[in-house]
């Protein structure tokens, strides 16, 4: 890759809402080049040799944390992983003080996941290092949306004009928000479906179509994206029971038949099998769930490269 031809003018990646369509396309195009690295016998390029990336996670994570770690290492950056349970946070240190101490060690990028909305924005004002939002509360999860868009574009050859359905806990899902902002900017028709209590107020203001029955939303769908029920973020009962949710909203083979025959089935994980999606659909021919995981590494390589390479030019 020729770094002189790729200039990402942002210091941080805080969310999809602030990105232009051209910036999204730049990230996706850059990721396409990096995906090839992961199938090489030696899965490494020297693009970020000498750079240091800190993964600062205040919430549990498997896919995202490992994906960022692999992305950094495949770019030849040095990686430090910090979990809040093993940091000075347990001694009462504030988020900003933790960040300032990390910055004092002259790191180049910090990837942060935090349960509070706006935490990434706050840290970006404290750090000289580049900041990547790996999920802040129910607000945004930009790299998940980017890898989802990358997967859709790779499989469908386009995003413009596709019918994309997002089903489940829209209200509490940062993945849903980032995808809605990204997919609509890229020209997709986005439909959201779920129990009325799990659809955000004034959802139509997000330029989406709102449905309360998957049987209506799934008709002619090109992509169906399931979401995990965010029980840890729910402060009250938003539906009568899990059994009722499964009966009305689980992605089943019968409901999938309403979509186009080449419809993609996606899920950001972790999957609750038999609740949001049946095992036969999750493991079926339409599923690209594991490909999303694979593509996450390439997309995060692209994000780190674009944020840090400008400092090397």
C-alpha cells in the first residue's frame, strides 16, 4: 500500500455518525487490501512498526478485543492489553487519570471500550494519542458497523439500494446505531423491527422504516442482521418473557423464506442460539456470521493504519 495516497484527516475514530460516505469508503477500500494479509503464511506487514497500541477495556469482550490485538500485531505494532479489573481503576483512579498516565508513556493509539456513553469522546479530548471507540454504552460501535458494511459489500458487490433489516433490541444496541448511520449514508434502505418497547422513540428521524412484525419487514430483504438482547442494559422488563420474544422475533428458517433467496444473515455476536436466531439459520448457507469475525481484523487494521500512518508521512 502507498501511504502517500491514503490520508485520513481525523485523529480519532469515535463513531460512524461523524464520518462522511467518502471516509467510510476509504476505510472499506483500505480493509480490502489488508484482508489478503490474513491468508499469507506469515500474517504480518511492517506498516506500524515502532507504534504502540493500548487496548483499554472496561467491559467484557472476546471478538473485539482479540480482533484489535491481532490487527495491531499484523501491522507490527506493539500491543498492551489492560482490563479494568486488573488496573488502578479498582483503587479508585478515574478514567481521565488512567488515560493521562497511559499518554505519559508515549503510546500512539488507545482502543477503549466503556459502559458509559460519551466515554470515548471524553478521552479523545485528553489524549494526544489516537483514540478508537470500541463501544461506549448504548451509543456507538463504529468498527463493528464498518466490518458489517465491508462484509455486505464484499458479498453483494454494493450497499447502495439494498434492503437491510435490523431485528431485535434496537433501543439499547450501539451496533444498531452505528449500522443505521453507516448503511443509510451508503445508500441502503434500512428497516428496523422489534417489540415496540425496544424501538427508540422517533426512530423514523434516523431515516429508517419501522416494523413490529418480522413477517412484514423480512419481505424481499437482502440482508437480515440479528441483535443480541441487551439484558445487562435493560432497567425494566421490555417484553413479557424470553419465550414470547422467541415466538415473535426469533430469526427462523420459516421467516427467512420471506427474504430474497440470496439474503445474508448477520449477527455481531455473541449469539444467544434459539433466542435471537435459530441454530439452523446461524449455521446455514445464508449465514456470514463467522466471515464478519474474519473481516473484523482487516477493518481494524485499516482503521489503525489510517489513523497512525499520517503521523509517519
